[in-house]
C-alpha cells in the first residue's frame, strides 16, 4: 500500500550511499518521503542515533510505523506527517522524492542540515528520485551545497551533497 519495496533504482542508489556513509553522518537522520520506511530502517540498522521519517500519505505512514515496530527500531525511528514540527538539525538528510519536490523544498533541505558540524564535516544530503535530465535543475536550487558524488542507474540519479562547515 506504500511506495518503497527497495527494488526501485532510486531506492537502491540511496541504500548504496547509506551503506557507504561514515558513522558521523548517520548520527541524526531525516528521511523525507519515507514510504514504507525502508531507508529510515536502513539508517537505524547502520547505526543512526535518531531517525525522523516523514510521509505525506497516511496509509504509507501507517505502513512505515508497522515496519519500524516489526523491525525493532521504534526506539530510534519516529514516523511523522510532514506537517508536524520537524526538529533538526540533522547530520544527514535523505530525500528519495521527485525532482520538482526537491526543488520546491530546497530552502528546507538546507535549513535542516547542521552547519559547522563536529569533526570538521558539514551535513550531508542524499538526494534521489530524479531523472538524469533533472539533475542540473536540482543542483541549481541548492547553491549552498557542494556535490561530493553522483551515481546513476537506469535513467535515475542519486546525488550526495555536503554543506560546508563554517
């Protein structure tokens, strides 16, 4: 009943990036558009201290909550509606949503990131859900971020961007 079975190229790209992330970036994670919660669960299983997972669709939100409980991650992962108060900042923001939504949310994506984070690292964003031809539009909407890596699969792109430290 919800998007996110882990098989779509965008989800696979994000999972690869999560597995590759260092421990610092998994400290405080925001998963925007969590769907079934697969990326939030992956972050929790990979060592995140706190994961906030947002979902606009009520049925998907319920599915994510069931999955979080079934996987024993309720102490780490909180599933909320995006209209709820999202309390950051976060060391990692994951957004596997369409390019238009990423562009519309550019200011929020940057605001939720830790600035001047410990260990001389800025906050990281893993952005997926965009077709290859929309990448330039997304990066143009995020001028305060630097692209650190890019991966592509079956016409879809995943960007890893980092916000510089102060």
